[in-house]
C-alpha cells in the first residue's frame, strides 16, 4: 500500500510537469518511463543494481545517466530520475511508470483492456469487437487479445477496472453452484 502511494505521488509530480509543458512532453516522458522499465526488465541485474542499497547514489546516477542518454531523455526527465536515485526510490520506477501510463491514457481518453477467448479470433472479429466496445464506452479502446483454452468457450473481457466473464467455464460454475443450493 505504501509503495503504491509513493509511486502515485512521484507519477503525479512528473505528470503535472509534463502537463504544463504540453501534450508532446507528456507523451515523450511516458515513452521514456516505459522504455526505462523495459530496459530494466530485460536486464534484471541492472534493475537489481539500481535498487540495491549497497550501491552508492553517484554510481546509480552514472548508470541512469547512460540509460537516459540512450533514450534521449530531456533534462526534466533526467532530473526526475536522479531525484529518485537521491531519495532511494528507484525501486518504485516500475510502479511510477505504470501510474504515469494510466494517467496519460486517462488524459488522452484511452481505455486499455484485454480480451481472452478459447480460440484465436480473426482480425475481422477483433476489429468488430473493438468497434462495438468503442461505441459502447464512448472512448478509444486499446485491446490486447489472448487465448486460454481453459475458459472452454465464450470470452473474458477486462476493460479498465471492469471484468465481464462470459466464458463457458464461468457459466458452468454458476450452474454448479445453483445445483448445490438446490434451486
């Protein structure tokens, strides 16, 4: 819980700075944070180095500086990351990036979701589903699609903080519970 509060505060701070500077700064910083998170995920040793209390702050800043150079980060982003190093908050970088991404999506009116089906959907069906959801939600929707044979049929749709489980597995579970209760 404390981690979430800390991450949200830092994400709010860098987001507010970007908002003052315009849409381009908001998007660039979001991309930079996401790329930084991907780099750290791709090299777990690097992530552990930046999070380690044994490694000195200046060494962490040197490593961060090289990463930020590769990403062509602006000075505000560099200062933000160095502040995280100074305050021993680099362990929250993934969460900060996630919160920033959520705020950026909200500002742009984008709703992210996932559609899980038992079989792979054709591109035509994916497009129709996305269009129908966009009309219903009144927002741009970014959907990822996954296949999970365990749901047996139907789909599970996760959109924002909502979940619609229209899978055969869920329906059979409801039926089983109904029989257990004797209804």
